[in-house]
C-alpha cells in the first residue's frame, strides 16, 4: 500500500501509537524496531487492545484485513509525516542547539500561543521517530507548528529537515555535547549547521543570536533576523538581574520597551527568553502578550527549576548535562548573592574519548570557583566518569567525590543545612533529581 492510501487511513484514524500498551481510540499501531525490541511482535496485542490497523514490516505477523505490510515501517512513518506536512501547508518553525532548545521551544510556544493555535514537540520527542510523530499530531486547526530537533550524529538534523521541511529555523547555541557521536567539536558545528543549510536551501528565515560568534559565522542566507544585546538588532535585550530569577528588558523599538520578571534561573536562559521575544515580534505578537506569556511560564521536568525547601533552596537543572551547559551553570550559580552555596554534580555522558579530559576541566573550573568564592562551601561530585578524573588534592578545597547518588544522599542525610542554595546538575542517566529529595 502506498503512502497516499495509508494517509487516507490516517485521516480516518488520526492517532498514531507505537506502544501496544497505550492504544487510544481511533488509532493505528505502528510497529517499529529497535536494538532490543521488534514492534511487529506486538501488532496483534495492539489490535486486540483497540487499534484499528497495524503497520508492520515483517510478513510473519500479517493479519488479513487488520495489518498493512510495508518494506520499512520507520521509513513509512517518516514518509507519512512528510506527506501530512505537505497537505497541511502551515508554517513550520524548527530549532536545535546544544543547550536550551527545549526551554526555548516552550517559550516560543507560549508566546505564539497568545495569538495563534500552536502545536509543538511534546517533551523531548525530537529524534527520527519523535519528529514524525510530532508532525502527525498537527491537524487542520494548527496555525503554527514548532519542531524541536535533536541529534548525536552528523546527518540527523539533515534527515529531520527533509521530513519536516521547516520554513523558519533557530540554533540556540553550539557547544560540547555528544562528542562520542559527532567525533569532535567541529563535528557538532557541522551537524547543527545542517538546519541553517536546509532553511537557506528552501529560502526560509533564520533567527540568529548576534552575540554568538560561532552562529554568526554559519549564516549563509540573506533572510536573517538577528537578536542580541547590542544596538542594531531586530530585537535587543538586556539582562537586568539574575538573583535568583531573571529580570530582563526587551527593546522592540525606540518607543517600545518591556521589562519581564521571569520564573527562570540562570543567566544562560537570558538568550532563550530573547530568542522567544524576537520570534514573537516577528510574528506580530504584541509587547504586552510577550511579557505576560514569559512571566507566566514556569520551567518543569528538572530544567532550571527553582525549588523552595523548608530550610533551603534548590536550583534543579538535572534534565541533561554536557561540558558547555555544566560550565555556564556553575558560572551563573557562582554569581548568586548568597552566603552559603553548594554545588552537586553528576557525570556527563556521551563524551567518548573526550570524557576524562572534559570531566577534569569541570573539576578544575569548580576548584577555581571554590578558591575564589568563599560562599561556595562544598562541591559534591558523583559518578564513574568524575571518579576517573578526581584527585585527592581536590578534597583540600572541599570538592568531595562519591561513587554514586546513593552515597551523596547518605552524606546529605548526615548534614544539617540552613539557608543554603544548592545547584544540582548531571546527565539524564544519573537521575540527579532524586538527590534533591534529601535536602530539607
């Protein structure tokens, strides 16, 4: 069956599920394969659970009248998503970056939602499966679509762009992440720039932070909207305060300026706010609506969350971590005006051959901060990779190593803290958010 025929079925049953345990009404089950699973095995179960049809790519699981056999179910999903995108013919905004892409996506979403019916990537469904599923969640009521794109290998952003065909694009920043897959920092730059390449090819519009020299060097088209801190940008911003949540000023024109009191922590979020404001202005969202949207946005899912405990405060930024985000988080935290600060860090993953060197750099950066800033009382680090770079002389400056989070929890339970502020950060696999439960 060709994509056009499958699309006719999709219009009748517009809910796609890849999990046979979660089968909504009017749905089609899509059997995908992974390294450790074969979705074809669950097609019958999905049909029994209420799926109208199942798309499979293994004839051994064919059920007459209920399954549709394709050559490659993943490729068919991607083709269907692209076909759907063409039928809807709505503006698609795509963004990627090393850090901040999910927060920026959410900020853009809330800003544009004040004026348009917006649909966007849910959570972190930003890969070769998540992007097609996101596109297929858009419907005739969607006026603007926002697609987050993630990657850990060269060529992935290119593929996602071929599926989504975005009209607008933004790269939040480019830093050291997924070095194991990209091979080097230069590989990261090449991979992320695939978004710009696609936008330019399709004569779309690029949004670019003029303060970021790496991004400015990548600009290849003439349809570029700049935002930044200097005069001459389409939208100009100023960070007024970051203690502990950001207060920013956005200059839209000589006569229009707005001050925004956000619920976001960390100076690194300033550029994310500025990006969202710039996109809002471009799409004719009023200054008042931009202000209200950003001020009413509360971060979640362990991203720059400010958590008030009974006796202390926690900045929880534990959704993910890489050398770039780890460094800026520590830098921003060290600038907070508090007499008692503690930093808790977990391993950074997917760094490959660069792992030991990058963990060592973070340890040295932490040592530098502790030495200069007496308000940082301790730095607690945990995990295998930090352990490979830890040396005993770090202990002399109150950098303490723990093999895992369980040992960190036991240490915290043995201590009494009052009026401290904690920064907790680490890669997703470390589940550093669990440590926060042991801070009173």
